[in-house]
C-alpha cells in the first residue's frame, strides 16, 4: 500500500483505510453495517458545582440503559472519580465475583473538579474494575477527553456491566440526548485506527471532532490479561487523534470480555464555565498563578513541556535507580541513547501537547512520522504517543533495549494493541532474565531468542500475543501467572522465580529501583491495587535527601502521600502539576516535599468548584475514607491482609551473586555499618544471606509501623475505631468484614 494512493487519509496512521481490505470497505461501509440494538433518550445536563447527580448504567447482557441518582452520601463519603468507581463496584459484585463474570463492572468517573479549563491537569477520568491480574479492584487515572465530555453530557459516572453477545459500540450523544448500543461488525480492532475512524464517523463535521472522545483497546486485550484502555482526543494542530492510557491491571481485557468494541461520547463544545463552579474568580486567579509558574520555572526545573516525563531517564540512571535487566541494576553505559535529549529531538516541539484543555504543563508529547518496521502495520507512518518515562525505562533499559527506534515501535504497538506498557516492560524483563538463566530457551519460547536487548524478539512476542499465538500468549498472562506456569512445567526453581518475578498482588512493578529505599519498598508493596508509583513515590525523600531517617518518619510518609495522591483520583486531577514544577521558593517552606503552595491551590480549587469549604486536613480525610474502604474491599475479595503486602525480594535487595558483586562496595559497607557484621572473609553467598535476613526484617518492621500509623491491626485490617472515625461504620457489610478479621 503506497502512502500516496488516494482516499481518506488518517493522519495518526498514514493509511488509506478506504482501500485496505483489513479495514473492510471504508468508513461508509463500516457505518452502514452498524445496527442499532438499543436506543434511549435522556435529558442532557451540565454539572452544578461540579456534579450532575446522575450515573449512567448500561447492562450489555440485557441492553438496558438506565440512570441512577448520585446520592448526598456518595458525595460526602466517596467524593467522585475513584471513590464513585469503588462504591459502584462494591454494590455490583460479591466476594465470589471474578473478573470475567457478567456482574463485574467497569466504571468511568471523572470527579467533581474534572473538566475545569483554567488550571493545569484537570481532565482526568478514573477507571475501576475487578482486575483479571489481581482479582481485586484496580483503579487507573487517565487523560483524554472522555470523562469531561461524559460529565458535560450529564453524568458523573458511567457503569458498564453485563456482556454483549456480539461486538458493540456504546454511543452517548450529550448534545442530542441520545444513547445507542450499536452492533459494530466491521470495525478494525486496534486503537490507533479504530479511534480515528470513530471520531470521524460520529463527528457531525470537521469542527465537531474536538467534541468526540473514543475509549477503545486493541487485539492484545483479546488474548491477554494485561489489556488497557485508550482514551482519545482530537489533536487540532496535528489533525489526528491522540491517545492516553488507563493502563494498569487489565481493564482492557475486561472491556473486551464484555464484547465492547468502543465507547464514543459526543459532548457540547467545551467552555470554561461548564462545571458551573461556586467561585469562578478563585479558579481563574489560581490558574493564572500556576500558568505563570510553568512559564517561569519549567525550563529550569523539569522541562515537562519539551520532554514530558521522559526527562528523568538520565536522572534515574545517575542515582542508580533506572531499572536495568529486570531490576537487577540501576544504571547502564548506554542510557544516553534513550535519554531526554534523544526524545526532545524525536518529539514534535512546535505544538502544545496537553491531554485536556488548559494544561500548560503539556507533557503529552508525541513523535510524528515514525515508520514501523514490523507487525501488521509494517511500513506505515504513524504518530507515537510518548514515550513517557515508564515507556523508556520499561520497554527500554529494563529489557536492555537502548535503540530509540525500536523503543518507539514497542511503545506504538503496546498502545494500539491495547496493552499496558509498564506491565509489558516488566514482564519482558522477567522472561529475558529467565532466558539468561536457562529457565527459558529457544525450544521453550518456540524460537524466540529473548536475550537482553533483542527488540525484534520482544516485538515478535508482542505480535504473537496480539494474534493469540505461541509464547506471546503465555507472556500475556503476566508475571504472576507465568511464575506458576514455569514452575508447574519444572522450568525453574520456584524460589528464584518468586524472587525475580517483579509483581505483588499479581500486578507488575512500575519502573523504579527500590532496593536502596526502604520507604519505596513499602510504597510499592503496601499499595491497595498493587505496585504502582502513583500511590507513593518516596525514593528521593528517603534515599537521596535522607528526609525519612526513622521507621516512624517512613510510616508517616506512607500515611500521608498515598492519601494525598489518592485525592487526585477522587477529583479528576492529574498528579504531575503538583510537583513536577514547583514555586521558586518551595525549598524554603517547612515541608517542601508536600509543595505546600500547590496543596493550598488544590484546597482552593475544590472549594471554588463545589462550594464545600475544606482545608488541607480535610483533603487527607476525604482520601482516607476511600483508601480504607478500598482496603476493606480487598479483604472482602480475599486479598487484603499482610501476606499480600510482601514484595518480591528483588525489590528489597540483591538476589544473585552478580547483583551483589556489581555493588559489592555498597553492600559490604552496609553490612559493616548498618548490620554490624564484618564482611571480610565471608563468601558472597553468606553475605547475600545476611543481607537478605536483615533487609526482610527491616521491611517487616516498616510494615508494623505503617499499619500502626494507618490505624490498622498487625494483620493490616482497618480497626473498627478507624472506620468509626471516618464514618465508614454506616455500611454494615464493611463493619462485618473488619470484625471478622479482628479489626
Ligand atoms: S500534565 Fe501531562 S498528563 Fe497531566 S494533564 Fe497535563 S498533559 Fe495530561
């Protein structure tokens, strides 16, 4: 297929899809094949002080579309976003529900502040479901326009339940008040094409594309447990769709299990006052103040506008924190090949890359004009959304891949196939280490030579997974299930597999080395959903700046920061503008790690939107209600106790002889000064054992301190007193669960 052939061109993917058989007969034919299975009308509305007070519920088994009220109790206890998602999920499932049961739901909720256009990072949606990887609730914070457009159509949350008997699209027209479930037999599968086609199909004219957002996934979600969701927006300057990902925990897999091909929302034209906030002046003033900070400080601080989050690749490497070869090491001589100057040159700079209106941080960078070398889109010229830091580290250094072209290609295929880049990076690193150690070989991988740095084998494994074939299909089960499969087949020592398989609760680690930060070891393993840095990122406070010297200091940080960060997900905020640029005088404040001026901004923005007066303590209390509720939810699903908060040893210390020897000076010094044992004359094996015993004991002491600070029992159960303090004792089943577990 030549790129110069006539027809309708997709800018995101330079493909003449009207001519390609795999895209069927083109847009008109795709549209003509749609059959309306259900249609209901509703009264569109705009939020009042951030809320519409309505949830939309869709049952794909019965094709029933209904509205439910958002109660005052929901707002008081759960606020919105992740809180609403967890509450709806709690009511939808039982302890016996599994991810692929019809009653499991996917809930999308943007939060009361979401949709604001005056401050940076205010267009996020929270997606909640029972995860196929962990069997407990997973929550994912995602940009793109869908959540705000849903809200400006009239709904604070969307519940997707049941299973369709064929592939369907849910279309919500928030301008005409129509909701349709349509059979969609001819749609292409992968997100970069599907979202573009549907945006063009449902927009009433070219100018209307900006009012359309599509939620979709790709072929990878059909054949794996690690599927994710892409949320689109129309990039006016590029003239194509862009994608942001709700990545973690396999939400895309649940989406496809329900036979949902896509969600499409068409909202009203966005303006600055659609939330009908209580105090627009305060919002405008706070926004202007922040935009000036971005303008003045970004270039000298994080350069988010030029590099996005990829700016930290070389910083992580310099501090020995960049995961390399499956988290064995923290730096690599070739890191410069995937460092920020490379991405600054590869990403288009003559544009503004915000994933929602008004985001002056604009970190959603994109590399244009990338010609693919492999897979079903080989030869196509595409725009790659990213790479972000997690992509560069996970798809790059962690697998020993330092070729930026291949890294972009891996990033692209993860996105369009609808699989989580963080998860893929960590599971690839795991299988590559298994290959290094002879646990896997050519015969066991069906011919895939998974040596470190072999990007072509990595890509082939991904294409296999998307086709549902070969070893790729096994890889798509994730690290937790692979460990069991390998052990069952007698392919490796289960103890070693447990040590090097970087997952906790069934979810793969995100891309930071935590060996030298006890606080971050807890920050990962003590999370509700599994090890993801969006809950706590304490490495610099702990390891670099030495601000958390005692167990109590670390426990306080592991009390405050997970709650503070939870709050972003209740409201529809992006975390990045909180601390990726800070006021010039932030270092002189009493608690610079908290960025006090920005905390006050968030307090002001919440109050100015909802009219509810809160302060910084009430902000934490709002989160604590949802956080503790989620912990009880985990216990209800059989996975919330202390034994599930234990990390793989690779995240705590050196597992192998090579790891110890690579940092022998550091470990020997620690043995002498911290453990009080002289390393001289000891074998590496003896030193590994002494280090391990010390570090695991230290980790257990940390868990004791954190549970105490959080108001949990030594088994990790929120106490009844804690529930009463937070007002969660109004839910009898919550009380019953903690009582049954000694809370
Ligand atoms: S900071 Fe980046 S991820 Fe966050 S809202 Fe802005 S563009 Fe999106």
